[in-house]
C-alpha cells in the first residue's frame, strides 16, 4: 500500500469513524455518460486515505448504466426497461472491475453488493444484509453497493441510489452520510436564480429545505436535489449527519472529514436506533394500511408523551396483513402519516375497531411518523 497520497495534505483526526459515501452518476461520468477514470481515481485515492486513518467506508456507487453506454449500442426500438437492463448488466461489470483495479493499487479489497428494494422487505432480509456489510467491514473490505438494475423494475426499484444509500446509512448506524453530486451543495433559490449561494448548514428542527429547491433531475441519473434533501432530512432525524457536496472537487471527502465548511450539512438530531430505522424506510413495502381519526393522529404526534396506536382511534382497515408485517398509517383523508409493525393481523384489527382498553395495534417503539 502507498504510504501517503501526495496529492492531499495530511488531515487532522477525522470527524467521523464510519461513513456511507454515495457517488452519483453525474459525478463519475463524462458528457457522453461514460465513466470518467480521472474522477474515479481521485475518489478512490481519498477513500484509501480515509481507510488509512481508520475510517470505515461503505461506498454506494451509481454509474453502471453509464459504463454500459461505452460498451453497447442499442437499437432505438428497444424499450426503456430492456435498454436499462442491458446497459446496467453489462456496465456493472465494467464499473466494479474499474473500482477493483483502482483500490488494488492501494492494497485494498472491495466486495460487490447488488440489491433491490424487495431485499429490505422484511426484518430477516434486512438483518441478513446488515450482517453481510458488517462482516465485510470487520475484514477491512470496502463494500461497493449498487441497485441491481438488471432486475429492478417498477415496484422493485428504489427512487434512486440516494434512497438506497440512505437505507444503508440508517441500517449501519453510520456517523455521517456523504452524498456526492455534480453540484456544490444546496443553493438558496428562495430569492430567485441570480447569484444563489450555497447553504452551508440546515437545522431540520427550525428550517425546511423546500423553499431553497428548484425542481430538476440529473441528466443521466434518476435522482434530483429534492430526493437528496428528503433522504438527508430523514437521516438527520435519526441522528446521522448528512453532507451534500460536489464529488468532482479535488479532496472533497478529506475536506468534509477534516471539518472544513464545504457543501451543505444537515445538522443531526438525537440518535434513533433499532427497528424504527428499518420501519422508517418501509415506504412501498407495507402489506396493508389503517385509517385513523383526527384524535388518534393528534395523540400520536403529541410532543408531550409517546403514544401507541390503539384500536379506539382506527376508522378502517385496508388490505390483509398479519402480526409482524409493516403497515401504513393514514389520516382520515387517506394521506400517509407513518409506518409501523403490526402487533396482530387485519382480521383482529377489524374486530377491535373503535374499542377502548385493547392492546395497541402498533406500539410506539415500532412506529415511525413522517414529519
């Protein structure tokens, strides 16, 4: 292994000991959508420096479709789904081989982890993935995670790799989640588009990010700044610091972990651990739903005390679910307000509708409420 990367100055003690680094498609691809080897080499060099300093790094990397663009020319009549499957399945080999070669120069070993959203559908699958990632870190191996685009279609798809990386960050209880984009951070668009400045930090307890965002998506990727900020907001609620920064800026990772003010930082709140983190990422994986009345919603959101969801506040049941399933909790207008683990099934829930003094359908410890 090389002793010191000559391109970067030695940094002080890192701010974080365990991080997820998410690399967007537009960071590591050129104008044609093909892999940019110079940027990849720069990012790998920084991660190698962090590993030398004892920082555990989980890398979530997009770019498989971009890599496939340099390998395959597809007919125009091929469907979008088929095109994505072909490009991602061929490009993933190029992407992971490129990472393997670059990390090998630093004496580091990587592992490829490909997942779909359904892999997080229940507690057993969730724990299996967590055990795998933890075991790799224990062996000083860097996990390189990507969505399995070859089989991820429709309901199996993550919104994008921002969502996937957020789930990994939550699952592994990291100190920080670093989202590397092709922009410098979140810009203040609240006063128009003339000379907007980068917002250095956002306190989710007092600020809301929507006012700063202009809708838009990446040119080659699926995500946008709105998605990134939603993930950042959720993780900050769990006590995880989130940084959004420009991945093409030289030394950006070392600057962030060195404590420099770069990009946009979402300030974390009190840490939340355990099953709530898993439940919080269950959108789209629920097995059923319940509609609750206004009084129950008010009680659940009470800042004074923690309340469980009781049958007395449930108006109706949607779908079929069993004990241990994740279900969606909806307000009277059928808007989703949270997710939780059912303590009994849908049939029993129907029997207990509106009744007082019954066991909670969802205990507070297994309930996640959306902001």
